C-alpha cells in the first residue's frame, strides 16, 4: 500500500475505531448507541450516511436501526455491497479481561464483539474512507450497510435491507466476518459459501396412566428420548463443498400430572444443512427416525414461527470458484498479504446466507483472525484487521477502477 493509503488504513486507526466500538455495549436488540457512533463517524468524515429504520411487528415487536451509505461513481458499473453487523452476544461469565475496555496484549485486542464482528466493521469503515479520499473517479457504486440484530433469532437488520429493496442492485458482496477465526484456518482465509440452518420442534404425544401402573400408559418422555437418539443416527447428506450438516438437540421438556406417566414431551433441534436439505427433507428425516425407533404415540414436527416465510431459516449457498469476482478477490488477497488465501466454507449461519441465497449474488466471507467468539476473552488480531481493510480497498479498486 502507498503512503497515501496508509494514512487511512493502519494499526493506530484500527485500534482507535475498534476501541470506540467495543466500549459501546451493543447486544442484539440494544444497538442504538453504537449505531449513533457509526453514523456520526461517517458524517464527520464527510461520507454519505443515513439511518435505515425498520419495524418487525409480528413476533419480536422490535424497532431496529441500520446505518447505510452509498459512494456513487460517475459511470455505470457494478455495485459492491459491504455488509457487517454491530450487535454482539451478551457478556458471558469467565472473562479475565474487561470485556468493554478493549485491552491490548501484543497483537491481540480483547473485548466482547472484538472478533465477531466489530473488527470487520472497523475494516469496512476505514476502507470506505480510504477509497473516498484516494480515488477521484470510478464506475459503479459502493453500498455499505452496518446492521443490527445479526446475532438475534432472525437477522432482522439485513432482512430489512432486502425487504426494503436496498440490496436490489447489488452485484457482489463482502461480509468481513472472521473467516479465519471461525474456520480455524490461518489468515488469510476466504469462505466461498456457508451451510444453512433450521430450527424445529418435535412434539410427542403419549398416554397418561398412574405411576403405579406405568405399563398401562405410553411415556412421551421415553418415546421422545428414543426418537432423539435415533435422529442423531440419521445418515447425513454430504456436499462436495459444504461437507455434512449437523443435528443438535438444543432443548427438551416433558411431563404431566403428579404421579402420572408423562403424556406430552418435546425437544427442539437446530439443524445445520447443506444443499439439497430443505424443509421437506428434514420432515422426512424425522419421520424416518420415528419409524426406525418404533415410536409409540403420535409424533408431530413444526418449524419455528418467523416474521415471514423468507427468514424462518437460512439456506446454504456457494460461490463459484471460477466467478470473475472470486478471481478478483483472490488476487487482492494475494497482492495484499503475499499469500494465497485458503479456500474454505463457513460451517454456520449468518447474514451472508441471506445475501447469497435470497439476493443471489456472489457473497464472500473474508475477515480477521482471532479466537473465543461468543465466549470469554474474545480477541482479534489487530494486524489481520488492517490486512482485511486493505483487501477490501484493493477489491474496490480492481472492481470499480482498474478493471
């Protein structure tokens, strides 16, 4: 990078912005203050910015805020979407650092959301500032969206962008989630897709009887337990890119009247899926497991309720390795880091699933390295944040300027 670029993209600026973001506690559904900071930052830098407000009235009753902006070139060209979330999970037990202080030890910066993904947002911010101040003329447009509620149950921030048509003209997206940190691969790591996921509940109806004569009843708890064990034995489809899905039972409940055989039981599953494993596939998977387990009583299954049909779950997606945009970002990674980026696929879900499967554009997950996301002593590698910003900047150059 030239001296002109390093004025904007450097370790000091990363630490400054990331520290400010971490010090504003912003668990999902409580992002107003961090959104205000981001808005004022863009405004102070004379960068286009506006609030995008949305309401989800059906289930959560949440009134959310995103911060968005557009840099427009003088001629027609592709629209590059940069998307990141500013919400975090709640602070958990076990921290040995102050989760809201952004403590630094060597190259590690600690704090809740440091890795997932306030560092990626910081990279977007300084890359946008550098592009605006160092490029006089370009084709197309840069659309940047800093969203709320990615960590929440429905990804409402990015969902609202899609519903309101803000992403309609996007041609390619970069989501700087911590691809290295999540996959366990050394930085740089480029994810060309992700598994999807669905949440569903299985209900088992048995037959009540007095506990003194349990043989006269059908214990829904026992039958549900048999079904859980058999469901875990299901043969999972293998995808040549995404690998296999996974079945995780995340809760269970059951019981009836005192001194009685339980006539009701249920359990909830989070099912990560690969291509070809849709809702109908999962229904049949449960039915087959119930048949193998010779379940007595009645079994029913229901996917979780959702604000609308398109955000009830997350569909898997992949990006073609031969896509011109894939070749472009891989070239940017090589030129910036001096290394071929490791190709991987995200094992879990996020806003990138919405962009890749609903907006249907090449969506790259490329971001910093670090450890302990969603747990105590979360940290990010500062140098990897700098390099992430440089890769984003270089990709914008290659896509909109030096084509």
